[in-house]
C-alpha cells in the first residue's frame, strides 16, 4: 500500500455506514417490541436503561482494553460480540420464547460490546486521516454525515420492516451488519507501527488500576474537555428519554404505526446530515465556539416546539431543525478530542469520555419512562425542553469554553508531528497561544514511569492500533 491511500479511511466510513444502518433497526425494533408485548412505557424505559448502562460501564473499562488490544483488533472483536448478542434476541423469540429479563440482559451485552468498538473506530480516525491526506474536521464531519444519513435512511426502512416482519425478526439485520463491519475493518484497515522500546517499558510498569483511571485523570486536568463532557452529560440526561421513551410512546398511542416513528426519526437524521455537511464545507471559516453555542440553543428551541404536540408535519419539521442544529456538534467535539488527546491514550480517554457523557442516560431513560407513565407525554416534553435550554445557557456563561477558540486543528497537528519536537517546546507554545498542551501534562506512574505526556522519540502515529 502506498504512503498515502484513502482506501482504509473509506473502509472505515463504509463499515460505519453498514453497522449504523443495522443499529438503526434496533433503535426502533427493541422499544417497539417492548411496547407491543408489554404495553408498558416504564418497561420501555427499563430497556433503554439497560442499554445505556452497558454503554457507561464498557466505556470506562473498555477503553483500557482498546488501548491494550490495539484499535483495529478491538474494533473487530467488539463487532463480533455485538453480532452474537443481538442475534440471540430473534433466536430466543422464535424458539423457546424471550422473557423480558432475557431481553434486558441481551440488550445490555449488545451495548457493552458495541461501545468499545465505537471507541476503537473513533481512535482510528487520526491515523487514517493522515494516511488519506485529509483534515480531521472533514473526516469527523463525514463520520457524522454517515451517522445521520443512516438515521435518515434506516429509520423509515426499519419502521417498514418492523410493520412487515415483526420487531424481533428484523434484528437479524443488525446482527449481520456487525459481522460485515468486522470483516471490512479486519481486511482493509492497516495496523499502525508498534511502540518503541521506551514506550513499551513505560506501559508495562503501569498497573491495570492506574490504566483504568488514566482516562478520567486526563479529562479532569483538561478543563475544557471536562466542562464539555459534564455539560453534555446534563443534556443527555434530558434528551435521552425523548427518543427512547417519549417519541415511541407518543407515536404508538397516537398513530399506532411504527412507520410514523421511522419517518420522524428520518427527519431528524436528514437535518443532521445537512448540518454535518455544512460544517464539512464551511467549518474552517466558522468560529468554533460561536457555532457550537448557536447549535445548542437552536436544539433547545426546537424541543420547545414539541411541547405542544403539534400535528405530524410540524413535528417532522421541528425534528429536522433539531437535526440541523445537532449535525455540527459531534464533529466539533470529536475534532477537539483528537487534537488534545495523545494517540496512545485515545482508547482510555475516549472510553472515559463516553462513560462520563452517557452516565446520566440510564437515569434519564428510566426516569423518563416513569414520568411518562405518571404524568403523560406533554409534561415530560416540557421538562425536557426547559432543562435543555438551561443546559445550553451554561455554555454561554462558562469561561472555560473560550478554550474552544484556541489554536486551530491543522496548526496543532502539524506542530505535533514535527520531527525532533519535545514536550517542553509544545508546553511553552501551548501557553503562548492560551491553549493547553495536548498531552494534558505528565503524571508519574508506579516505578517512576511517565504514563502521560510526550516521550522522547515517540510520535503519536507510532502507536500500535491494530
């Protein structure tokens, strides 16, 4: 393979596309299956709780495994595990019968396997972007476009398939999509260069307990990452019940047709595709912080409009607006993380970020199901919309968010990869520009090994990712 090749990056895009299309089926099929078989919004919330709990636990512990196994290998193994867990749902449903507790266990296992796979593929982006000769902003915007495009296409398709085949049977599609993703990553994405002797020595001196806490420690020291993650956790607490419980319950009780739910979610996905594409085209010309804040405010306003339970057409328009506002948010967040996190810590830091960001989702989904059961859909929407606007307002008054307007990504990455560059030089320049050094400082591990920060002779692209 030539020194510059876009094929591995395109393979990553393709694997994400196929896997996300399958996951979109599960997003609709599982809550619909619970509502149809139990008629309980509370049990639907419990199912979302089990899925989100798997994300939180595996995000924290799985990041360490991702760094130890290598990003490529971890992605493949995680996809295989997810395929097995999701595939067991239709197998049990069509043979011995699927008890509710069994569904909870399988949904939990599926998300437990899937989250490290997502972390691993995210950690592959800087390596594959350099190999393809493309910018991080464009690569992350493309990933977001794929994700939202899968929602736009997969949601109505999933609704139609659920209506035709039944909720449990269409889960075969998601199971198969994980296997295809594993084959594409395994065969088309190259392994990165191995650690040098200095790095291997440092890694072997770090205990498993220290490795598990490294990601959290890194985020705690980087105040911008910590502030963003904490604020998004609050937003996730409020937003997660909307798609896991409130919308499915509203559609099931009002229209009784899973196709309508698919149409609404496809509108959200269509708006998000447009938002991500606009960021990919104009991202370098837009002020990052102002773009981020504006998108969050528009998102909260769109949710306010849903409180009145407007007709289907207006609901679809409001969700399209919410998607347009949400489209740029994840690419901006991902680019900031890729700029600030060393390659050898990406699994742990990205895993910890996922855990911290999603820690509120189990409580949000479970609580949202109970509130819908007790108060109804409209009061629950009012709580979500009001709380989300307060969360968005926090970005405007928090001075730490000024760090989003620091050194641009292309400059930071170019400086990071200059030969002969040392930690002291990076730290000095980071202070000069008012931007934290991407290593996040240094920390002494057991035996005096440096476990965070730059190491002499170790470039970020010389870490084993496969």
